[in-house]
């Protein structure tokens, strides 16, 4: 019934690629090139539950493989070798001669209930991609489905209590909360960007100049590598001759280090990769990169000041 429900909902391109049925769940693999939407999942569930509630009889017939292949709507697992004669299982029709493309009819040697009503409620609990063009749905029935539904109902009640709203209002409340969180994140990002710019401007204001090059070295507030690189570009635009080393303590406690040079300093033989390796070694890390920009990471935040002192010493020695 799940096999037929997927074809009815998604299209007749759906082919079974594998399945498993045990006491706890049913797992079904099928050909489909994208995840199922919530609406599609619920449609498949409704289809199967509808067949279960109709209390359809389940029967089986033994017939020659050639004749079995002519039964309207019959399905077989692709690539599977079936015996001759083969067992044909039908859900609904009393005989294969009354079967249609709207019925669940398959080759199968396994055990089955005698009536769909025995199955109880059917609930899809997950979907996954298992290979290119192959999806998997996992579903539960009977006592497991009842327990799953009860747990979901309990979760729904708890969320309704926390949000102080009716269950049917939860989606709108969550949407509103997501909008609020998005606004707050934007505000935080704006403040962090301003704080970072101010910190770099302060380093620029106090930066020494050696051989015509600005030595912009210092610790930044917590930031991202991308944001720090943007600040490097800003420094280069302001000062065409710059020796830049930035380090900061990341959220995970690690120490990212960036070293950057302008073209004139590279022409003098300096390489950002060599600089970042020396500086990062102080904080227990390593790294590398191109002559104009290199990145490293360390683990010992307690030595970040020592590392930046070394960066200034390297600039003094190389640019005299």
C-alpha cells in the first residue's frame, strides 16, 4: 500500500529499490530525485490509512510467472529473480482477474495480514536520501504508531503551553519568533561589524611605519575569517604599503591568525605564508597560504600577545 501510495502521490516513475519490515518499523526505498514535502508525506499517509480503514481483504494466488506479469497493476522489485510459479499478493480484489491499476498487487513470498484493518494506524516518521535518485521513508504501524502519535501529541501540548497558544497557532508563533530572531541577529552582526571596524581603525591609528610600510598588527575582537579578510582589504586600500597580522580568540577558544602583505613588500621577498607559520607556532598552531594572504590557527590563547609581539619583530627585521 505504501508502494502504491508513493506512485499515486509522486508519479509513476516511482520504483521500489528495497524494503525491510520488522516488528518495529517498515523501511521502503524508492526512485525519486528530491525530498518529499510535508504535504506529500501527509498525502501518502492518508492514502495508506484510507486503505487500512476500508478493511480490505488480503489474499494470495500462485500462478505462472508469465501469467502473473499480465495482472493489471502488478509490481515487482526491480532486478529481483522470482520463482516460476510465483506468489501474487492482492489487497482488495478477491482474485487477480478483478485487479486493476488502482489496487496493491505485488509478487511476494512473505507473510501478510489477512485484512488491512489488522495493521492499525500508519505513520511516516522519517525520510532520507540513500543514493543518487533514491529516497527512503521509514514508517511505523500499530502499537508503535500509537506510541509515536502519543509522543508527538505530548510534544505539541508542551509547546502550546510554553508559547501560551492553541496547537493550531503554533506555526504562526514560530514564524513570528523566527522573524524576531532574524532581526536580532542582523542587529548583532551590525554591532559586531562596527566594533571590528573600530578596533582595526584603532590599530591603524597607532601603527608604526617602517621603510614606508604601515605595520598593522594586533588582536581583534571575536569575529570570522571572512570579516577579518574584509578588514585586511580595507587596510590595503587605505595604505598601499602594509604589513598586516591579525589574531583573535574564536568562540571555540581557538586562535585564528591572518597575515597579509601588499605587492611592494612581496617584491622585497616577504611571504605571508612564512610569517603566519612563525606567528602561529607561538600559539601552538600551523598554517600557510599565498604570498599576499595566509591563514593559520592555534590552540593556546594565553600566548596570543606573545605571538603578536613576534609579528612586529619580524616586520622590524624584514623592513629595515
